[in-house]
C-alpha cells in the first residue's frame, strides 16, 4: 500500500539519545507522543539517555554462579565442616545397625 493510499502521516519529531559509548541514535516520534527518557542504542545495545554529557551507566552484569557458590555465600567453612561431620556420623550409625 503506497503512502498516498494511506493518507496523511502524523507529524513527527526526531529526538537524540546518547549511550555510554558515545553513539547517538535519533528515533522519530509522533509530535503528540510521550517521548521516553531512555532508549536502547541500536549499535551496541546499551541504554541511551537524552543528555549527551551524562548518558545512563551500562548495566552491571552479574557472573554466573554455581549452586556451590550460593551455598558458600550462606555458610562458613566451619558450618560446612559441622554439617559434613553430622552427615558422616549419621551414615556410620546406619551402617552399624543390623
């Protein structure tokens, strides 16, 4: 469908956004549309803001943690030793029973 068949297009305005890498993107919005504060940079994917001097900070990526890493965050080495000793004692008692 051509533009002439669709009728008049809404009046547009371009808004500049800058990311932490210094990329500028200029998406267009309808004049009466609410302009968002942040926009994803199409070049690098970082969040971009409307203030060139202070763009949004890149998101902090947390490294992948194993189950053991989460357990070690919650328990000290002494706690781990005590739990292990308790489990071993239980196994020894079970083995001694007929």
